C-alpha cells in the first residue's frame, strides 16, 4: 500500500492570498518581514519541501516493494534449501535439524483426547434448555 502524498491547505490559501495582495499592490510592505517578496519566498520554500517529502515517500514505497519482493524470494529459497536437506538426509536426521527443521521424531503431536475435546467445543450446543 502506498503512502498518501502530502498537500497543504495553508500553501494553497497563501498562494491565493499572495495573488490577491499582488493585485492590490505588487510592492506591498508592512515593515520587518511582512512583505510580498518574503511571502512569495516562504511559499516557494514550503512548496519545494512538500515536493521533496512526496518524492521521498515515493522512494520509500519503491524500496518497501523491493524489500518485500526480496524477502519473498529469500524465504522461498530458504524453504527449498530445507526441503533439499530433507530430501538428501531425511526429515528425521541431524542435518535436517541443523538446517533449522524440526525432526519428525521430535514433533509434538496433540493427544487424541485433546483433539476430541477441541472438536467437541467447536460443535454447537443442541441440548434443550429447561426453565
């Protein structure tokens, strides 16, 4: 899933306001840093930072997709290697265990009674209720 790109309502509002202020007076200045030129400069800075942020998100999304593809490929290879060890040495061998598998003789199986209990819990209760 790609990340949502960022937009800025404040940037849009400032651009519209700057256009309106320029229409009134292109050299409007209220002293200090309160002037059209400074406002235009800050609008440009914010726009470039948002563009850089959105570009970085695109790069991250691409990297995430690449990592997921590599993880899947590596996981498949790892499974195939374990299957190869099981094929060559057997799935009850020391080598299979050394490769990360669980030896067949060491697998813990649920007892018959616990399987029957689990099956009974899954069935709906059909006993009539007495008042």
